[in-house]
C-alpha cells in the first residue's frame, strides 16, 4: 500500500511544522534539505509501515521529532539506490582501489 497518497491530504495543514523543522535543520547547518525531500522521508521511511490512520496531532509530532541524523541516513541510502555504479570499467575500479 502506498501511504504517500494517504498523507498527501495533510501536507498543506502540516506545512507550518515542516517549515519549522526545516528552519531547525538550517540552524544546524543543513541548508540543502527541501520541504519535498523532508516529506519524502516521512512518507517513505517514517510512515512506511503505519497500520492505522494517524491523527493530525500524531503527524505533526512525527514531523517535529525528526532527527537530522535519521534524515541524513535516509538521504544517503536513497542516493546509493539511485546512483549508477558498476565495475564495468577496469580503470575506474583500479582508481577506486588505490
């Protein structure tokens, strides 16, 4: 089941919480995180295995309790999933193993 469809209806309502969390990230020096990326983290990771419908206050609490480390781990794994990495070029492999 794709939970992103269930939660997208709340996105405009919880936008102030998203903005607040992004301001916290910027204060900590993480300027590159966008609202869309933060929402993607929530729908793909935080709410991936939610079995029942969350209340609005639970969604806001989830947003406000995100730790930057959790988001950065998610972002790193997602970037590895989408990167095109192969050992087809022997020269690249040798350069990597130096």
